[in-house]
């Protein structure tokens, strides 16, 4: 048999089992090709319609907000305030502080509450409430020695203590050996 007759016989065999199979496949493919542009156009139009619906919803929300703003209802306005852990008074003379108490000293180098690096040789102090930069006279009640220091840190946080002074100020007051002393505080400036 020739090759053409085999092809013809196999086609006849396929047509015998599935009559019109090749004709149906070509018609289905042609219909698919014809429907493809119409399907793409419909999908594009559906996407446009969906975005305009979202735009319309946005316009409705905006219109309802404007309508509620024009209502004569009573509005409650809440103003947020910053919470600070210490009472800060701009005028140092009016700030509340205990004029008598126990003073201590510290000498470890660290960053102070106002951002400076602690210098143990400077005449500085830590006070819980006085504004930074306040000049404070610290007087040792036992010896009568006094020193003027500048407040640049917060503390002490030990009950009964009213001020922490730098190591240099503690030497001037004569409290390095004991570590603490009863003092009187006066705001100088």
C-alpha cells in the first residue's frame, strides 16, 4: 500500500469511530477566533464600568461629608496634650521645690537629661523639677559651705533627696567622704 492510502485509511478509520470529528474541530476553532475580539472588548468595558462605580462611591462619600459639615449639630473637639513626667515652670523662682533635704553626688559620665555629656569637674546638678539652666545655691547645713551649680539633669529619684551635685561640687561642699549631707537650696537665677 502506498502512504497516501494509509493516510486515507486512517482518516476513514477515525471518521468511522468519530464521524465529522475533523470538521467539528475546525468549526470550533473558527468560532473561537471570531469570539475573541468580542470577549476582549466586553472585558475592557466591564473594567471601565467598575472604576466609574468606585469613583461614584467616592463622590457620594464626599457629598455626605459636606452635608454633615453643613449641619447645625454640636461638635465635640478633643485637643491632645503632651504628657510630661515633670512639672516644668518657665520662671525658676516660682517653681515648686523643697528648700531643705539631703544632697548626694554622682560622678559616672553619662548623657544628662538636657542632652549634655556629664562632666564631673563642672559645677552642675540634677533636680527633679527646676528648669534646665537654673542657678542654684546649695549650702551644707553642717559646715556652712556653699556652692552655686547649674541644673542640667533630672534626679535624684530617691525619697528624701532633693538634689544630686557633680563630684566637683560635692568636694566644695565637703560631702565626698560621707556621700550625702543635709543641705539648703536657694534659687539664685
